[in-house]
């Protein structure tokens, strides 16, 4: 029986490799399966122009000295494909299914480049894999449901690709997940439950996700949650009050509805993005808000503007249904430059006690346009606020009931 030419070539190279190790009196005998798997990986990938990542991949020498290959004893335990330096060109080609033969891998990463095709199902065979990161490439097709077999996985980053289909529910069952980053793809369907009690980062922004999110589907361990630019809907108040360790929350550009619980303003958040949804009702923080940036714009929020928001550095309450006077505490903090952005345009506010001759600090921006008052002070507003200074009287009377 004749040997396939490709296998024959691999065999010759492996013999040369063994002979070289013997002649140099060094211990460099890599497991044969790992050696052949690296051969297949190399044949399916090339350097993009300007990259010389594969220059060290000479299979007549020790593969454990190749760029991006890390060994322990005779096994490959980490494979980092491409030059990780910022701005370096990446790799082009496809990921060969033989990558699943590197059975001792704990880490697999690919730098940004032009890797195309689907994610090999064989990756699910890497039982020891803890870190999988292939972002900013051109991966297509679905996320294999068999990735849920990677029970030791801690980080999954497949962001900035062209992945489609849904997020397999099996991924949410991986017990020790810490980071799931699937943003900037074309993923659809709903957000599955995540059962890991160590999950700290969930980033699903810029996809095509839809439906509601169950109040118990995300663990209280979350510190970073980004779901923006999807088509998610329904109330999230019961979900949010459980996530009291959040330091970043972005639910913007969705169709979420219901109230915004006042309790979330006590969370250790530095940036709160809830704009462009359908949140409604009054917003009542329980105490002074220490969040640096709060964006609640373009919703259906109503009631008075809480004085507790005057401690926010960048506050966007524009394009809602707020009524009444702007609290005096806002004026004080605006004039001492504690507030950098205060956008209140396109509401139903009726007044703000501020001296018309006062000068707003250059570092601060105030917009009061299109409310139920003549703005007491002239300040530059963003272009999208329009040119009308005051809301029509008929609208104000109708809103007052």
C-alpha cells in the first residue's frame, strides 16, 4: 500500500527532526501527534504581507522553539498564532481541524488577521483548554455547540468576526467561565442562561440578539455587562437588582422596557449606558449618585429630575418626559465645573433658577433646549437637538394633563 505524498513528506521531516536531536545530544522529542498537528496547522496558514511569524517554523528543528509554541515535557500546552505586537499584520488562511489533536493545549489564541472559514469542531476535543481567543478575523458559520464540552474553559473570545446562528446553551453550562466576549458578530437568537458563578465579563454587543432575559439567567458575579446594539426587549429591573457587583453596564440601543430600579445607582459602576431603549416611569436613586457617566437619554422616563443626580460628572437625561424645575443643586455644581455635561433638552421641564448673566465654565456643556420654558441662559447645544428653543405650548399643556 502506497503512502499519501503529504503523509510521506511529514514522515521524512519527522525523521530528520529526530536525527537532528540525536546528533545535537538534546532532548527535543515532541509527541508525534503534536508534531504532525503543527505541520497541518502550518500548511493551512500563511503570514500576511509584512509578517514573518512563521520564519522560525523550521520542522527540521525543535518545534518547541517555534514562535508562539510553548511546550511542557513532550507536549504542546499553548499555541499563540501570530505576532501579538499592536499593529503587526496577522495571518491568512484557515484553522486546520488537526488543531484538535494537540490534546494537551490549555491556551489557543490567534492575533487579528484574515483567518476565514468556520471554527473547527475538533477544538471541542481539547479537554484541558482554559483560554480560547480568536478575535478580529473573518470566522464564519455558527459557534459549535460542542464547545460546551470544554469544561475547563475560563475565557472565550470570538469577537469581531462574522459568526452567525445562536449562542449554544451548552456554553452557558460551562462551570468555571470567567469571560465571554462574542461582540461584533451576526449572532441571533436569545441570550442563554449562564450558570457559572465565576463569570465576571459578558460582552455581546453589536449582534442581532432578540427576546427577553430571564431575571435569573445571569450570575451575581458579573462585573462587566455589555448588551448594546441588539434587539433585546422586556423588563430588566429584577435582573439588574441581583447584579450588585457591576462596575460597567451598557444596555443601550435595544428595546428594553419597564422601570429603572433606583438601586442600580448604588452599584460600583463607573459608566452606566441605558440610552435608546423604552424605559419608562420615574427614576429615583436612593442617595447621591457617584457614577461618573450616566446616560438615560432617548427613553420614556417621566417625573421630576432627582437632585441626587447632581453629583454625576456627565449626565444625559435628554429626550425623555421629565417635568418640573431643575433642582438648584445642579446649578451650584455646574458653576463650579463639577458637572462637565448636563443634557436636559427635549423634555417637559418648566424652569431652572440660574442667573442669565452667569458664565458657564468652558469645561462644561449645558443644553436646555425644547422644554416647557424659555431657556434662561444661552448655551451651545448639539446639532441634533434642533433649532427650536421651546416646546410648543399645546404639547406642554397636554403633558400636564
